[in-house]
């Protein structure tokens, strides 16, 4: 029997199954975004394929996470290190950029440039912290690309900053390592794979257009990569670690896909 046929049979989960489905809606949505479930799998067909009991929340969670991890592996396999995402014209840029975080804009805690430092850890040769002035002294590149949110909205942004590849080379990072982990001033955490870190459209942004990034949008430093969804672009960055141990992240630990590619 085909997956499509299974999906047509089990379009309507039982009340128990629906309750479990609702509890895992974010995880299902992140899987569905890449089309793995859309139009083919439902909770019922997932149950048949995995043999799990819809009345047992743990088994459904495990099955969904297994599919999510498979989805991550597929996205990583499809990623092309030198393939460029679309770029846009200056007249398409949004002013100001759209605010987004896991809290309202009124709860933003401004970062003081005079005391901010970028801490470095892990597989890095020179772990001396960096100041705002030092970040602004680095060679600058720009990126005019879409910020795409997993919630379905997007905008074209004009970001300037240092190539993350160049920065990693400057600090003596092990670019053969697998992951980068980020900590932020607002307690947000995030992580990306090394292939994305070395991509030509991945920068540590310090400016929006010609001006320093404003307080609500991640001052003084945020990640901007054209190959990831918005939640993979942490703001107000205060620390970077290079590691071979797979890190989590604020949203990844809550069920979103780890790879988060577009």
C-alpha cells in the first residue's frame, strides 16, 4: 500500500490521537514545512508506519522526532556549499527590519557597546574576546536577502558585516569541526552546521544598511545567513563555540528542525 493511500485512509485521527497531535503541533509543522507529511502522511499513517500507540504520548513523540531527524539528514544532504540564495535590489529592502523574538519588543534589554564582548570557546586557536570596535574594524561584506520566518512571513533585509568564514579563519577556528553554537544577551541559544558557517552568504552582521543594527534588532552583532530560516539567525550574540558535539537551540529544543534550511 502506498504512503499516499495510507494518508487517505487516516485523514481523521481518533480523539486521543488528535490530542497527542495537538501536543506535538510545532514539531509536526516543522516536519511538514519540507513536504514530508503534506498531502501524504497523517497521524494515523504515521502510527501504522512506526507501530506506535497513539494513546502513548512518548511513543508518538519519539516517532515524530525520528522523522524530524530524518528530515534534518535529508536537508543536510541536499545542501550545496556554493549554491547562492536569491538576492534583491536596494529598493526592495524593508525599513526598518521586522522585529522578531520569543518575547515582545517592549521586553528588549539594550546591550551596552562599552561593555559588550564576544566570548570564544571550543576548537578555536585564539580565544581572546572581541570588542565592538574590533568587530567594526574587520573587512565588510554585504547581504541583501530575505529573512524567512517559519511562521510564514518574510522581508528583504540589507545586512553588512564580516564574512563568518573570514572571522573563523581570523581566530584560528577549526573549520573541519562540525558545528557552531551561539549564546546571546537575551539567553537565546542557537547553532548551525559548519558548512553553513562557511557559506559565502553567511555573515556576522553589525549594520543594517549603513547604520549600526538598532537595539531591537540585535545590536551589536547578529548572525545573518541566506540559507536558513529565521530562528537559525540568533541576535545580540555574546559567545561563539566551535565544537564537534551537536548543540541544541532555543527553538530546536522545543521541537523545531535542527538543520532549518530553506
